[in-house]
């Protein structure tokens, strides 16, 4: 009696539609993934001497990455190119969890960040940005007389 009207798994298709709608509306992240503004994933930490930012950006060409610091805001922008063929030979996608396209992340830095001492290195898809703290903000020992 029951005949499938769907060429694929019904639940997989519903999951794909939900994911597409969530990305189109830029809703909050879910257990299934992160929205567009969540790429690249970041780890941010600090030491007494510097702020350490790690951006996980596999497949991003270093030439397309732009790191800028202006008015206390660090901006990380770039683009990850598509790796699947486009046009008539494009295969039908059933699952697409890899983000492709332009991205932009903005972070507000603390007041003691030194805009003249910023370093960025990309290695194996890991972008490491170090922002030194100003010398006046460094902890120092005060001798007691």
C-alpha cells in the first residue's frame, strides 16, 4: 500500500532542508553545525605578554586572508574556494558540511593591545595571530625599600 514519493531517505532530506533554512536565516548554532559567521572556528587566549588567537581555516589560500587591526578591532576576512565541480558536471550533493565562500570574523581587543606588534602565520590550515600587549601594561616587580 505504501509507496515512497521520495527518491532519497525522507529523514535525510528533511535534515538537509532544515540545515539550508537555518543557514539562510543565519540562526544560532545547533548540534549539527555552525552558521556562516562561525567560520573559521577560533580559540582565543592570553598571557601576560600577548593575546593568542588561533583560527582553524583548512583549505584557505593564504593569499585570500586579510588580517586588519583598526580602532581596537581585529578583523579576519577571506574566502575558501569550492572544491567540487560547478556547471553541468556538478554532482548532486546529499550532504554538504564544508563551508565555501567569503567569511569575516571581528573581535574587539582589550585596551592594552599594541596595534604595532601584531604577527600572523598560517601553517597547515591553522592561522596563529599574536597581538603583543603594550609595555606599560606588562606586569613588573616593584622593589620594596
